[in-house]
C-alpha cells in the first residue's frame, strides 16, 4: 500500500513537472522559430551562447547593471538581489520549476532587463539562448 | 442556562468592541499602513521592491507615477495598459487621501496640495520619522537602499512600520 501511494505521488510529480515543461518548451520553440525567420542560417538555440550572454559584462546598459549577474548573482541556483535590496528567486529551472511558463511575463522581463543590461531589447536568438541555458541549470 | 447565554453575549460584545478599538488604534497610528491586498498590484509593484502600501502617497502621486512607468526612477517598469488601469484604480482607491483613509492625512502633513510627490522617502513626515537614523547606517550592505523598508521594519510586508 505504501509502495503504491509512493508510486502515485511520484507519478503525480512527474505529470506536474511535464505540465510545466510544456509551456516553457513552447516559449523556447517560439523564440527559435522567430530567430530562424530572421536568419535562414540560424541552426538552433545554444545554452553555451546563453551562458555567455548571462555572465558577460556588457556595455550600453546601466552602470550598476553591466551583467545579468549584477542582480541575479553568479550562481543561477541561488537567490539574487535587486539594486534596492529585494530578494529575487533563483533563475535556474531546476530550483524554480514554475519559471518561464507564462509567455507574456517572460517577454516583459526580457524587455525590461535587456534594456537595463544591454541598453537595447534582446533579439529572439538571444532570448532563446538564455532560456535554453536556464533550462539546463 | 440563561446566565450562561448572557455571559457569552457579554463576552462576545466586549471582544467586538476590543477588536474595533484595536483597528482604530492601528489605523490612527503612524506605524500601521494597510498592506496591498490586490494580487495584481502586489505582484507587479512587488517584484523589484516591496509593494508599498497605497496609503503612503496621495492619489495624485500614484496617478502621476502610473503614467510614467517607462521611466520609473530611471528604470523601465512599464506594464500593459489594462494592468496599469487596474493598478491605478486600486492605488487611488486606497491612497493616503482617499475616502476610507481619513486618518492617513497626518502622513501628508506639509505636502502642498499642488505637489504630487513621487518618493515616499522625501515626504516631510518620512524624513522626520527617520531623523534618528545615522547616514552611516543607511550605507549598511543589508539595507542597500532607503526603499528597502523590511531591512529594519521586519513586519513591513504586513503593514507594520514600528521602530525596530
């Protein structure tokens, strides 16, 4: 009986994480399709490029946020902090499984944060790369 | 049986009176500002900083702020039009000078009626209430900014801003 209920629990967990993965995969696929539409040579999103985008220091943005890590921190699985001191939930999907499942919310934060860090909006390829990196984290 | 019912009734009445008095005391003090209850406002205004109680600014301040979200103290905090409308409605309805918050008017003392202050931390009353905090303390790493109420007021998220 105990084995059965444990099995049911694990099955439910699996269904739940699959249910959350689906919209995230759709968002990633949409960015990939958008990137492909803009560049025929686009060969798919890259978590490696996404990690570089996340960790590099960029010029063009605001002085106190040259990198995504300025607020989100070096460790993707740990909490970050906004310039005014509020805690930000970790960005890694492994520890924040509900993240990146609402397309409008994802777009809103890319728009805001890319402007803060890069001084411009991110391209579809950059958004796809970054999301691909977070999915591996 | 009858005396029992009577004492229960008296007890309940006393409790109710006490609860009302407690609410009055909280609303009348400088230390309690009802926290944001609208989930959308709480979420949108609480991502980068604490969702400040609407009673900390007058309605005209919130209206101006909500019209300039693309440059919110230098940051892009813009939201879609429908979201902005709903948040504005909530903030205006619960502002310091709104109908239900008569006791909050004291918080706006010496704020000219023609001004729409944007920074809570520049209100004369705020400055006065924080005059005993030394400049050195503000630079402590855990505080980060004057906007980070919870660094000192541990129950700020629940509306309590007593001295800690």
